[in-house]
C-alpha cells in the first residue's frame, strides 16, 4: 500500500469513533461533536486530493505497463531465438507481477473510496441529526 493510501486509511473514522460521536450527539455534547463536523471539509478535501493523486499514478503506471507489454509482444513476434525465449518468459512474468501489483493498488483504492463514501454519508446524517436534536442554546444532558 502506498503512503497516500495509508494516509487516506488513517483519516477514516473507526466504528468505535462513530459510536462515540453517536453518544456525543445523544447527549448533545457540543465539545465532542462540533470538532468532528468542523474539521470535515478539510478532511474531505485532503482525502479527495490523495485519492486523485493515487488514481493518477495508477493510470500512468497502467499506460506504461501496456507499452511494455506491447514491446514484449512485438519482440516475441520478431522470431525469438532460443536464448531469447528465457528472456521473453522472464519479461512476461515481470509484466504479470507488475499488473497484479497495479490491480491490487486499484482494488485497495476502490475499497477506500467506498469506505470514504459510506463515512461521508454517515457524518452528514449525524450532522443533520445533531442539528435537529441539539438546537443552539440547548444544554448538554
């Protein structure tokens, strides 16, 4: 996992943090709830930028890999000699490993995007519930 994916993962709230936020909302604890809501746009912006940068790198690497695969395929069509056959096999294995690593990164990024979307939905619903349950001026229970 790249550093960017690790940063995105770290920015996601754990289910325990979500439950703690629910408890703060239930008790109208503004000191606990408001910082989560206040920081949300900055956190979303950072997560979106990190995901975009990782997707950009994956796309670039995917194009490079496709170009390398084409070169290997063209070389094999040019009538590879016996000693070149081993080199071709190594090249194919290397390409296969690189493709698998790229696919794994894409799946990890897609999983994080799904989690981020679910997190955003949950935070938005919790913010709406907080505003309905705890209008300004209402004291903590």
